[in-house]
């Protein structure tokens, strides 16, 4: 429904800016829906997600970096307050959503995925960070995969026509788009001991 509505809105205009009209809002709406969050908070989710994933090193000055940090702190507080309020509501009014599952995991100390996979030792402090992680990680990577996948198909029309002619290839295409586009933009690690990588 979310995808159809987004595409219908673009079709009605006859044009679009792919990232802001489709690639960014669709995954964020879907993740918010999975969590059970009201779409009227979409602007907060998007502003927080964009700010949290922005490349801070690219900011021009210390003043810009301080302004960015202040904005992120404010948005973080607003988001945490909203998630806490929604979690409190799920404790008394459980729903069929991911936030209810996270609240249950907090209570039971175990996040059960419904199969063989489960996460033991789930603690009270994990609730907000887990919900935020789902909002940020699922949104940013999916947005990048959609936009870069469309760019790849535009640059390789023969592959685009092959996919259009054989919709059964879509699952393979999704995997290949993830491989080709590498949707995780920045993943930093801090070394705690000296290490050598490629002779450096």
C-alpha cells in the first residue's frame, strides 16, 4: 500500500526526484509501520535519520559541526520521548507490532524472532536503542539500495529490459543490487590495538 501510494503520487505529477519522493520515504514509512508508530511523526523520523547518518567529517567548520551536534541532540531527545511514550502505551495496550515485541523482550529478557533465532539478555536500556537502530539502519540502507539500484538499471538498459521481461528474476535482482550498490555508506571501526592492513 505504501509503495503503491508513493508511486501513484509520482505518476500523478508525471515526474519525480527519486530519492526524496520514493527511495527515502518508502522504507521509513514501512519501518515506522512495522514498529507501530504513527505516520504523522514521519517528519521527526526522517529529520533524525538524515541528521544521524550525515557525514559529519564533510562539514566545513567547527561551528557547522557544533550546530549539527546540537540538532542531533534535540532530535534524539524528541525521538526518545516519543518511543518511551509509545513503549509505555504498549505495556498496557499490546498491539501486533515490533514495538510490542520489543517491550515483551524487555520484560522477559529475551527477544524472540519466532524461529530458532533469539537474542538473550535483552535489557531495559536496549528498548530505545533497538527501536532507533531499526529506524536508522533499515531506512538508510534501503534508501541507498533503491536509489543506487535504479541508477544502475538506468546505466545498464539491457539488464533493465531483461528484468522487465522476466519478473521472476526480481529476487535475484534484489540480491545483485545489494552487491553492486553496497548500500552501507560509512561503517567506522576504532582499533584498540596496533594492526597491519595491506602493509600499512
